[in-house]
């Protein structure tokens, strides 16, 4: 008879080490698994360094079988998001486990009890502090290589969620499409029409020094344009700075475009070369060689990853999205890129999905956020 499972809260640095590195053990035979950047993980789960903890209640649990870590989960209550949306929802996130239904049950039960005791009436997930964190469990596309900043779960976890009474909250889809051989004529016509507007221009960057003054304005634009997006929480000034510092190291300025009218940013798009292979080869570690590999992939990668994009409401449906897309395609063509990855798009975001399909994009992965009434 198997030994009784135990679940304990993460309280020590050793516990946190086990929590952070458990997925590497779960996926040790998974050729497609993409490790996280571990320097980012240690910041993410540090209550002193991660400002997201200031407006959230959170708890980390580890499950043990035979005294060895067998699963992990984070319980979360984003009080700021709940106040904005007038909800009483708890969340679970960063969940991993070996193929062990009893362990999965024990982890979910622990988080459900914790959320219920905090007055929550519903639990959703996987969903982290905001949409900047991995969302949903992968339910389709396991045969494809994993992509950065998404869930890397194995097929059994979604099945176990359904056995535990969880149902669909929403899905997110991932498109991949070929880089067009040239900028589509419709994009060029839109550029000619819009570029003649008084005071309008697209700002492009060739260095991080040029980009730096625009980082905070871009994140302020994100706050304005992302409010309707599921799971998004607006950033305060300290969080903008933290996010900028975290990503400036691995961002390529050439893949960031900003639309301005009379010197005021009204739209933006952020992409980056795919650095997944360099992260895999380095096992998620930046040193001693990981950072060098990432910097090399920023110049040599053949896949462009879309990261962020938004346009203020008063300038939507004027072709600015097409214009920004055209400038991004021009950069991709100069870098000899072959494919574009949309990253995750809400299934209900029909406008963005239509743009992907215009470029003959194919849905290659689907992720699901689950929910359960407490």
C-alpha cells in the first residue's frame, strides 16, 4: 500500500528550491519541455522582490509522496483584480505534478480550502498574478515545441482537472504562420493612407539607449489598452519599472514599434526573436553560457514571437494596427525570419484572430483556463 500523501506550505528557502525545480524532475524525459529562466523564477516567487505580492494573498504548497516532492501549486487571490472586476475569485497557478491522481487531488483540495476560508466563491486557473504569467493548461499541440512564458504541462493534467470537477472558463490559442515573402500590398496601401496624416509617425529603435525613454510610456499604453483583456491587472509605477528591468536584458529594440500622433504614443507592438532553443540548451540558466546563447539567438533566430500590442480606443479601426504590423514584417524580412508566432490570443479576440488568419496562420496550440465553484 502506498504511503500517505502529505501537503505542506512552502516556508523555507529549501522548500522554495524544491518548488522551483520540481518541473525539471517531472519533465526529465520530455524532449519538448522548455525550462523557465531560473533567475526570473527566484524573483517571481520572492515576496520582497516581486511587487505583485503587495496586492495579492498567496500561498505555495508542495505535495510529497514517500517523503519526496511529487507536486506543487500556488494559491492566489488578486485583490486588486477582484476589486476592479467586482469578483470574489481565487486562483491556482504554477501547478505541476507527476502522473499521480491522488497528488493532484490533494493539491487542488488544499488550495480550494484555502480560497474558501478567505471568502472566495470560485476558483480559476491556471492563472497567475496577471496575464504576464503563464495562463491555462495546454490541451492541444503537445507534439509541437513549447513556447516561452506558457504552461509546459503533460497531457494527463487537463484530464485530471476534469476528474476533479473543473470546467472550461476560457481558451487561448496560439497561431504560427509563415513570414510573407514581402509586405502584403494591403499593408502598403494602408501605410500610404495613414502616413500622410498630420503629426503621425512610427518610431523605430536601433539600440536600447533609444528605447529606454519609451519603455514606461509603452507600459502606460498597455495599462490603457489592456483593461478589457481577461486576467489583466494595470501596473503601478513601481511595477512598470520592475517589468522594464526584467525584460530589457533579453529584448531586441528593433522588434518594438510605437505609433505617435503629435509626439504622443497612441499604439505599440512588441515582438522578439524566439530564444527558446538557447534557454533549452542552457537548462534555464543564464550563467555561465546562457546569456551568450540568448544574445546570439536574438540575432540568428528564424522565428518572431509576438509579445504585446495595443492601440488607444480613439485611434482604433484607423489602420494603425496594419501599419505597425507592416513595420514589424519589414524588420522580420531584414533579419531573414521564416515564421511568426502569435503567442497566446484569447479565443474571444476575434479581431486579432482574423488578422492571423489573413496571413494564413494555423492554430497549433490551445490552452484552457478552468474554473470551479467553491
